[in-house]
């Protein structure tokens, strides 16, 4: 879009969903990095601040609540991804919430809204 590739970090423990997210975001022009664990996600953020983070609520046995709070305190836009039936409890804590299953277009649209304001 404006000649600039915005950076996205996808934090998802399911390899298939991580791949699907990466491919769709890259096709839309984003530079994508991936993390399967909270430790990997923290390292990725420390290495290079992303423009937006897609963060799964449940990463295996790990809960991402503390990491969500860290990202928000640092001023990073976060799209919380959840398979929980009631996603409304997360709406006050994240920039946006995507409920699984979601269409690839929803993923890309959220990234665009939070990076380009589109």
C-alpha cells in the first residue's frame, strides 16, 4: 500500500494456522515473523518491534494474558485471536479480537486497519 511493508508478528501454537496467517498476510504485502511460544514471541519483539501483533489467547498450556498486557503497555496494537465462545471479555484489552474460525480476509483487514488505518 504506501510502498512500505509493515511488520506483523503472528503468535500461534498451531503450525497450520500460523502458516495460513503468514501466507495471507505476506500476499497482502506485510513482512511477517512467527512465534509458537511466548518465549519466542518475547524474543521476536525484543529483536524488532512489530507494527501489529496477532496473539493467540491459548498457546498450548500457556496463557498469553501477561504478554498481552506487556504489549499494550508498550503501545503496540494487538489483535487477540481466540477460539473461546465469548470473545467479548477480551475486547477491552486488545486493539481488536478475531474469533476462530475467521476468514483470511478478516485477518488481513485487521492488519490493514491497525497499520494503515484502512
